[in-house]
C-alpha cells in the first residue's frame, strides 16, 4: 500500500502575556514580541524568530532569565520553531516556558497548562506519543479544574489527544476525543472559527483511515471553506486542505484531480517557507504517489528522494514520517521487479514502525502486507502468507465479531484476499486440496469484513467497496470452480453463483431495501416527512454543486464550497435521523439490512418457467464465468479471457453509432459473430427459447439479440443475417436477486390510471395527428432538437390503450413528478443523455420553462426521490440504459434510476436511436402488449415485424432495431 502524508491540526493555547509587568524598561521588548507575532502570522518565520529572540534578551536583561516575561518570549520562540518544522527546538523552548511558569505561578496555573499542551505538540511531532499524552493530560487536569469542561482550551487539548490516538492507530478513541472537542467548540465558537476547521480536518483524516471517503471529503471541504474565509488563498493552512483532498481523490482513482490539489499545496508551501520544511516534503511524497500510479517510476523516485532528503534534515531518522518515503520507494522497486531492493525498504519501514508503535499499528500492517506482496510476486507463497498473517495481527484483528476494533478494515479485507490468492497458487503448484479450502476461508473472511464495512460508510465509499467486492468475488468464484473440478460437488458451483449475486448491483439492491423499509416499517408520518424533505434538500444542493462544476467552477471555488457546507449540514442531519430510525424502530432496521440474495434453487422455483433460462455472467480479470440455470439443470462454464473483450464491445458499440454504422458494416458482422462465439456458443446447447440475461461489466452495453449466430458472407444483406433475436426471446436484469425484487415488489399504492406519456420535443400541431400526419425526418434523437415522430408515437399508443398524453409546453418535469406515481405504464418519448463520468447525472429532457429556476432535466439523481407505482416504464429516448460503468456495480443509468424509483420493468435504450424507426417499433410493441403478450415477447415480435416488413436491407441494420431492451419483470401488463 502506498503511504500518503495526511496533515492534521494541533492547537496551541494562547496564554496571557506580561501580566503585571508594565515597566517602562520592557516597553521595547513588548513591541518586539508583538511584531514577532505579526510576522509569524505572515509566515515570515526568520524575521519572527529574530524579533522574539531580541524580546527574550531584553526581558532577561531587565527582569531576569527566569522571569514570566522571558517565559512568554520562550513560548513565542517555541511556536515559531513549531511552524518552521524544527520540533526539537520547539520542545526546548516550551520546556523552558513550563519550568519558569511553574516556579512563578505554581503547577496548577492555566498558563502552565498552555505550556504543557504546547510541549505535548512538540512531543507529538517528534513521534514521542506517550510523552505527548502525558503532557496533554496534565494540561487537561489543570484546565478542567480552572475552567470546567465546556471551555475552548479544554476542547483544544481534546483535539490534540485525538491526534495522538489516531497516530497510534486507535481510531475509536481518536474519534471520541474529536467529538468532544467539536461539541464544545460548536457551543462556544462562531461556526466560521478556525478551530472548527482544525477539528473538521482531523475528522476528515480519521474518516479516510476508516474507509469513509465521502465523509472525509465533506469534512475537508468544510475546513477549506473556513480557512479560505479566514486567511485568503495563499496561507499554508489552505494547502493542508488541498493536500488532504488530493489524497482522498487519489484513492477514488481521480489521479488528475488529486495531482491538481497536490500541486496547489506544493506551490503554497514552497513560497511560504525558506529552507527545508516537512510540509514541502509531504507534497513531494504525495505527488510521487501519482507518478507511481501512472507507472512513471523515474519521476516517482525523484519525488520520493526529495521528500526523504528534506524529512531526514528536519526530523529524526526514526520519525514515523520517514516511513512514507521508505515505503513508497519500496513500492517503486517492487513495481519495477527489483524485489530485493523493495524488501530492503519495506524492512526499514517495519523497523521504524515497530520501534514507535510496538506490534499493532496500521503502519506495521502496511509493511507486512507490502513484504507479503513482494514474496507473492517472487512466487514464495508460504513466506507471503506468513507476512500476510502478521499484517492481520498488526491490524488488531481478533475475529469477525470484533471488526470495530480493527484499525483499517479496507486494508484488512485486501489482505485476506491476497492470502486467499496465495493459497490458490500453492494449490496450483502442489495439488494440495487443503490450500483450496484455506483460500475459501480467507475469501469468506474478506467478504464478511466487506459486509461490515458497507454498513458504516457512505455512498461514495460504497462505490469503492463495490470494486473491492468484485475483486474478492472474482477470486472466490475461481476458487469454488477449482473445488468443483476436484470434488465434482455441485455445492461449490452454487457457492460460486452466490458470490456472483452478492456483488451484482449491490448498491442498487441496498438502496431499494432502504426505500422499502421506509415505506413498510410502519414509521410515524412526521418522521417520514422529515426524512423525505431532507432527501429532497440534499438532492437539490447536490444538483447545484454538480451543475456548478459542470459549468467550469472548481471544487474549491467559494460558491461551490458554500453549497458543500450546506450539503454537509443536511447530510449530517439525515444520517442522524437514519441512526435514530435504526435505533428506535427494529422493524425498519430488519427490513433495511435484509440483504439475502437468491440462490440457485430459488431461481429455479421462483423465477423460471419451463421454457426459460437464466444466463448470468461474471467478468473477472482473466476469466468470464457463465452461470446457466434451468428449471431442471444448472451448470457453470469458465470462458478464458484470451480475447480483447473491452475492445470488441467498444467496436460493437461504435458500429451501432449513428455517425459510424454505415461505414463499419464488415466490422460489425465480424465482432458480432466473434462475441457470440465467445459468450454464447459455449453454453448454447443448454439455453431454452426464453433467455434472461444478467450481464456484468462491459457486457451491460450489449444487446445480445443483435449478436450473429453464423458468420456472414454478404454483410450488407441485413434482413438475412442470423441474429440471436431469431432464435431467442431475450430480457435482462441487474441481478437475479433484483429480478426477484422487481417481480415481487409491492407498490406503496395501486395506481388508479393506466397510461401516461410525455413528448416534450414534439412541437407540431396535435390536430394533425388525427390524420396520422407523417414526418420523413430520419435523424437520430439528438440533444434538444425537435423530435417530429415522438408526437405521432405517443398519440398512436394513446389511441390504442387510452390514458393521458402531454405534448411540448405541457410536458414539464414538474407535471411528470406530480402525476407519475398514479399510473401503471409510463412512456417518455424525449431526449436522453448518458453521462459516462458521473452516472447519477445522466438525464431525460422535459420542456424548458422560461424564467424558471429548474433546467427541466430529470437526472438519475432526481429519480431517487420519486415514488413510482409503475409496472412498466418505457424510455423511448437515447442512451437511457447506459452511463457510468462502475466496476462491481454495473452501469449507472436512467433505467437503473427508474428501477430504484419503483418500476417493476423498463424498456430502455443502449445508444442514440432513430426517431422514425423508434415510433414504428414502439407502435408494434404496444399492439403486442394489448394482445396480452409478455413484455419481452412483445418487444421481440415488434423487432421481427419491423425487420420482416422492410422492402430493402439498409434499414434492417441493428442500429435501427436492437438498441431497445427489456429489463426486469417481463410478465404481461394488462390494458
């Protein structure tokens, strides 16, 4: 694991200066001390020290070296050395201050407490943690006796004690002290006081260490907003927030954004400090990690060596901050394959960590984990496992029931995964069956740790966990498949299926369970209204923030930070309410955390008819596993990923893009057949006529019915090609478990009306539709242009099935939100746009309202606050089934958003569809529904009718007909 240097805030207490010493001979010294303080605040540290030293000498000459005035000068000198990063010199100065004050005022005076607190800061920065706690506790005893518990200085010392415990890996104790400090400061100080920024920074660090990345960002942004308001844009404390935000964004895989923050921090610190400083070293270290991530090993080493030379100049060679540069240099050498050199550096980090912390600390676990990975790469698997076991012990792991005591659950579960992989390799080398069972145990422990972690973190962090869950499941499925091959036991194949289900669209399933719990746990109306209002407010400010960033503002713009601050308050209030609901309403808790997934017998009994097959895919790094479930059989096939899957899917999609499909005829025919041979042909003989496909990863971008069963001799004869559509009736879902949820879902209330349609971009005269006025425009549905055929589309459907339709100016987002919950079938013929960077901001467009604050875009994020009672939602728009691909979670799309909102089934699109052809296919689809056909059969027949009804071949290209797919419950919908 890479070591990045988070920065935290220790608080120095301000004593009263020069009490009772108003002597004329010391007037100049008092002025010098005041000037020193002013220079310190400007970070002109050399000049500040010079003034403070002159003041000390003047006080000593008039009042004596052991006078209170001289002690005050010593305090200021210590403060200057602290900000300069010269902690041993700061310790000397503050020790003198404490000694003099104790002699003059007694050991229980509050100004002695200030010196004790400062001395604790110096000890802390030198890695003398036990001495630091002792000094802080002495300060705390004095201040609570003098001022009581609710004093700002008491809060400062609580904050400082929390930092010590954080560095010792005692995160629970650290949080206790941070929370004490925050509670006091929120009562005693203005909300923009810098002390609040300090504790927000420290809370951000601790939340990051616990894997709660979204909360970490919120805390750091709150701190940044306060710092900017208090100090402007170039103060060193601003750079602390930039540095810390960079680390969190880097862990989220946003390297370019992280590097921007690191460079901002480096620029500020380099300008602020003359000579070497630990903060500059930390900025170099963190920039080096980015270079390492990008495989720029030479530049990474340069950064790490710069950081190391500075740190060794200003700190002791055994200081914990030296750990970071040694650790990261070891990672560079490991990445280059120089394992001996890597092990040498990891050994140095281990020695430093053990000297400072004993045997249990995250730094120690990191060192053992990195050493284990070195031995793993050297194929010395037993040594690797031994080091992984030491890493687990260093995490303070005593069993799955005590995960709250573990210092870093995310790294622990990664360690379990590595142990399992090492055991699998030992099986491959020796054939020893015991190694497979040992691997199975480690993967089970990893998944249990992940389940625990997912209950205590926020949504953004859960996206990270979903990626880790997918990696764990990939290894576990492979292991179960190997166990099946050795034992011939179907139990292991069913366990493999269970792992696949546990990691598919897990976050969507979890969110749906929470929504279900809110609806059916019998909660008081007042609490439900409060929870709903908070969600609405959070969604409003999240949209404001995201739209501000889309418009070009940075995350650190003052306007964005103001929105972030409001979001922080709302999210904190919302989390507190959810905690209350879990605590006070056991039924809500039970429904919310009922994450049982469907197993193979459940699929057979509850989901499949005699002529149906569930075909579920799991895409790993080296293999794709295909799970084939029939009412009377179950099998698993491993498909080696010896072909460029991502590249083939990208080619398939490009060959169906409106701007390219005409020029990629041969490419389409080739890749569509190649994908069939790899993905479907290995299990083709076991597939029934009706297929329910559960895709994974990039497979979610494919309409399988457009794959070609046979190779093609004449590519341009599109009507004649042997598409899978001609053999199979195909539908889709995000997981088998979610299919069961969508089928068995209880609507909060049964809708009173049947059909509701919107055509915002039909701007013609609706009277003309009565005569079936036809448009010849074949253009694809491009963003925000008129869609002439959309009006005819919904008008024709209304004539067939009845219901209500809104066109153009009547088709507003507000009207949709008001009416949608009262209809069984919703049909939206409009523009859609996927966002492959931020899936929650894919949108459907409604009629723009002039002079309105709303932009009339319905985002995926908005759908999380809608309550639908629809049996079917038809998204007759572009790109509604695609969006951001999140590893382990699938594609975050509009279709997924409607699933969360309550739809039992969705017809959605995988690319920009053609307006005129869409109208024809939709008309046939509804005619088939009217006949009572299941939704998937109705859609298949509509596509076949469309192809068969063409006179020529050009319009039979899959671009025109295969983009729409059915998701979820495909049972008939009655009209």
